[in-house]
């Protein structure tokens, strides 16, 4: 089989071109067909994501400032936060959340303060209250002894009657 343009190109050049093309495309096909996990699957759980109405980034200082309806999510450590403003200091791996800050971890433990600093590399929170206020922290602490003992009741369930089911006394008619 010959193509009209092949008459003007010597046969060895067209075979050499095909061989080069084959050598270049074979590794590409092999990489595409490999079972390497996609990059997004590797980073989606470890990414610290900050969403806000407005964000500014300074490439010189490495500081990202987010303002308005700030929501932070860090699935790798099961952390979610809301605030009025957030600043991420990339060089120090530090996030400073300010303004009505609520941080929840594992969906149940929480910290509420005016300013909360999260030290990412240490996994540590530092919370500061507003003037004349206190920081509120709620930790759900499992009681190991309670978990070992099944729940029991002193009164059998059949004998418990709600107040609205008590016997009514009929009025006496004269």
C-alpha cells in the first residue's frame, strides 16, 4: 500500500518516522493503562480547603487571606471550621481563624472562640476569647466502664405508665 506523498519521501525515512512514532507512543500508552491511582484520589483527603466570599494570595509572603463566610475543611484530620476571616501562612503551616469561630473535629468535639490558631504540622489549636468572654470547648469523652455494662432498668418497662394514662376518677354526682 502506498500513499501519494510517500513517492516524494524516500522509503527509509517514512519507516524511520513510523518507528520513532511507535517508540514515543508506546510509553504513553503504557502509562495511561497502568494502575496508578489518580492524583486527585491521593490529595482529596489530605487537602486543607478554605472557601470564602473573597480570597487574596500574596506570593511573596505566602499568606492567603479569606474573608466572608469562611469555611475550612481538612478531611485527613476530620476538621471543619467556620469563621468571618481566615489567614493561611503557608511557610509556617498555620491557619488563623477570626470572628465567631467554631471548629469541629470528628463531627462532635468543638471549640468556639473569637480567634483560633491551627498549627497544621503539630495538629494543635490555640484559642483566644473575645474581651470579657471565655473559650468554649466540648469534648465527647466515651465512658469505658459504661460501654462494658449493659443498660438496665430497676423497673420493668411494662409497669411504667405515662402520667396521661393514669386512671381518672369520675366526678361524684349528688
